[in-house]
């Protein structure tokens, strides 16, 4: 008798597993397991057919850190993330403010903003690549018609052909596809700010700039933090834009760590896995740094 | 409560079972039975040279034609064909091998990975003497590991110089250039005539290793020297890229070649924006589809004379020994090589034959002639070297930088990858 009730108690304690279990199992299989395999692979010697040829110690990491382009790639990844996220947030703050006003056609404008978000990133990138084609690119034809370009087909009509010309365009496209989500996140944050706070500010005689700085921005912080954080991770792992537009070329001069990882996969899967681990670590470090800087814990819930 | 928990556990367990089961669902009907007197089923796995399973030129349709004819001529032998696209075939075959479900015959881009594990029949075990003798010797040699043949040449491809005849007439150029000096002079004339890309130079990641190799050859260079040691930064190769750099700096090529892919440059050629470009038989339908028909094909220009060799690429067919169908495989190969199947491949996919008789059959085609002439003397990538895949990756990504920066430094960095560890 006593025994059965004890067993019943134990079962009751385990009961939540029925609900939590599937989710835990899903995370374990879909998230944790690949990470484990990734870390494992980074210490293995793997043939190009994918056959494991035994352990490789830290050989993959030694080789990776010895790559002449490794330092440049990592530095570029950081610049890429900072530039794209900063520009995205700035543009989105302005756009959110604009779309929060009442004006005729607002509904239409808000819908239009979704377009770059709804379109596939790969498609957007390929279209921009076409528009920048030296022979038949729309943007180049426009530049020629405006007198900014002497002739089509030459190096001057080929902004994606050099790192200096390509990076601004890559950043532009990345911002272009990131802005809709960020703007909507901020717009949601804006509409959650109660109107009476603004009324109080008005009665106190605060200027518009002052109101924005002291009321809107602080109250927007939770939305801003989440939006920026998601962007940081997204942009750091962003692959299709650079891959479709430049393949990281010329050389590795427009490659970020994600692109580098993919290229390495063609020659050495173990080294590529090591790059993935470094990449994974970078995302975690970036996230922690970001949360520290934006004082995530003290932000109002 | 109790029941639900058990239910959840069962669910979880069965899910786990399903997942682990995925890898081995195809077990069972293994390779066909070998019962004496009964029918033998050969399993053939092949790559798709066509445009996918629904296209008119799909591999399924091509192989069905071959197999129907073979089965009619050889009652008692059935052939089961599985066509896989190029992106997946390596992985799927690797899975088959790992699961012990190897095909009898495999047609794909490489054979060398299977030799070490002793999975393949030797060439002379499954190929009759007459078929063996018909294969181009240089091509067959590349199917050998330590002097023993395992890979049987299946189809090949080669490169030659394509030029736009209309643009050549417009620029007043009488015939295609044979030497580098003539090529530069022709490019300058084309430039003056308003051609934006006199020479199409794709050194982007799609196939920079091919374009570079052709220029190395033009100066007697290559990825390796005559002793078989890596020589990517040899004096001949560096000189070739210095010459290219001169063309690029003078604006006589595709702008920023290091970021341009052959697909795009070929499209520009088809659109009449490019005067000359290196291409293969497979580019002929691309140019024609793009609306360009008045083009000529010539041997590739070298430093002092036109090349008598070319870049050869060959694909392979091979026989696995696990199911022991040696006799039947031999019959199939003989049927394939002696019949019109090989020619049908050339016609359908613009691929080149690997047999002497195949070359003869095609020799009347004016546009294929430069390819066929150079084919018996073709040069190949050093793909048997285990370092090649790494070198290849590095070449694709970085060699384009050699025409923008210092050729010696860029080629030296690739050489370092080739000789490291």
C-alpha cells in the first residue's frame, strides 16, 4: 500500500515530462546533436568523400589559424556585422517613427515595406547582382544615362569586381533585407508606449528631440534590444547575399567567416568544421557582449 | 496519468527508432540474385548529363534506350538503372558503399576513391580486348592506379578557342590568333572596333582552374612539372599570368576576371559582347541558344604557336566486384562500347568520345574538329593526386587575384597549399 503510493508520487513528479519531453527531445535532436557532431568533426580527419579517417587532434584548428586569410576574414566579419546592424537599426528607427505617424496611404506604405522581407534573400541578391552587371546591369545603364559612367562593359561599370566597390553594395543589400523586420519590431515597440507619457512631456514643455531622447528611446529599449540582437546573429551567419553576389571574391577579399567555412568544405571538411566551431563561439561571444553593452538584465520587462 | 506517460515514452521511442531506421530502409533486395540459370539483375547507377528527370534529354531516357537494346540482345540479364544528379551522386554512392549495397556498375566523375578499398574489378576483367584496344590510350592511362586499370573512360570533354566571326570581320581580323602576340593584336583591333570585352576571361570560382590551366599550357607550364612535382608557381606559369595581367590592364578582357564566371562570360559571348573566349563542345548549344551562330572554333593560342594539346576532362564507368556479376558486366560494357550508345551520348549532350572509333564517327563535324584533333593528346588535371581537391579549391578562389596583383605571389601561395604537409 505504502509502496504503491510512493510509486504514484514518483510518477506524478515525472508527469510534466509528457509535455516538456517532446520539446526537449526536439531541441536535443535538432539543436544539441548537430552542435555535438560539429565539435566532434572538428577534431577528426575526414576524407573529401566524407569518410572519417581517424582523429586529427587539434590539427584542423592549427591549419585553420595558419590560413593566411583567416585574420582578414574574421576582422571583415566583425566589420560586416557592426556596419549592417548599425545601419539597419538607424534606418529602421527613422522608418518606424515615420510609419507611426498618421498620414494618407500609411497602410499601403506599411505593406510595401514588407516586400523586401517577403522576397527570398537569395533572389534579392541575384537581382542586385544583375542590376550591377557590367554589360547589361540596370543600375549601370542608369549611371551611364546620368553621365556618371563612360561606357558599359569596363572595370568602371563593375562595382562587384573589387572589394572596395563590392563591400558597400553587399552592406546595402544586407540592410535592405534586414530593415523590414527591424522596422516592424520597433513599430510594435512604439505602439506599446502609452500616450499619457507623451502628454505629460508636452505639459512639461519638452522639445520634440528631448521627448524622443528621454521618452521614446528608453521605452523602446526592449524592442530595440531584441531586434538588434536577432539582427546580429542573422547578419553574422548571413550567407546568401555575399555568396550570390561575389562568392567572397576577388580572392577572399569579400568573404566573411560563414563564406570561408563553406569554401573550406570543398577542400577539407575537418577544417571547415573547425571554422564552424569558431563561428559558433563568435556568435555566442557577440551575443554576450551585446547583451552586456545593452544592459539586458536591467531593461524593464 | 500512468497511461499517458507510457504513451509519451512509446511515442518518443518509436520516433527515435524511425530516425535511426532512416539510414537502412533500403535493405533487403540486395544487388539481385545470383542463382545459376536464373535471371541476373545488374544494378547500374549513373550520373545525369541532362537537365533533370523531366527533361527530354534526361539520363533516365538515355539509359532506358541503351538498356532496352541490351536486354533484347541478352535475354537472361536485366539492368536496373538509377540515375542521380551530379550534386548528389557522390554522397549517395558513398552511402551505398557504407551500407554494403554497392551497384554492379557505376558511372560518375571519379573512380579513384574506390580502388584503395578493393571494391572494383580491374579493367581487363570486365572489358574485352577489342574494346580495350579501341580506347584512347592517354585516356585509359588515367584510369590506372599503380599501373593497373580500374576506371574505364566513359565520355570526355575538351577546350578550344571560340571567336565571333562577325566581330572579327568588323575589326578586320583575317583569322583566329595562334600566338599570344597575335591574340593581343587581335584584341586591340576588337577594342578599337568597339567590342567591350575583346577576350572573355573567366577566372572566378566556377572554373578558374580550367582557364588558368589553358594559359599555363600555352607557355609549356602546368600544375605539375614533368617529374610530377607540384609547380604552380613555375617561371612558365608566372609568365603566363604576367601576360594575362598585361591584357587585363590594357582593358582587353572581361573586367575584374577574378570575379567572373564562365557561365556569365559565355552568355556575354552569345550576346555578341565578347570577341574570343575559350570554351568546350558543351558551350556550342549555349551560344546557339543565345542567338549566336556565326562563330568559329580554333585551337587555343599559345605563346609561340597554337596548342597541339588541350584540357581534357573525362568521366568514368566502373564495375564493382561485390556481387560477382563479372560476365554479365563484361557483356554490358561490350554492348555499350561497340554499339551506337557512345555516339548517342555525344549527340545528345555534346560530350566527346573516348574511343578511336568514336572520334572517327564524329570527324565530319566542322565545329567539333578542333576538339577531336587535340583530344588524343589531351592534358588532364592532376586529379589523382590527393592534394588536388585542396589545390583546386584554392585555385578557384584566389588565382583570379594574380591578374590584379602580383602573379608570382598569388601562384606562390597556391604552390604552398599544394606542397604543405
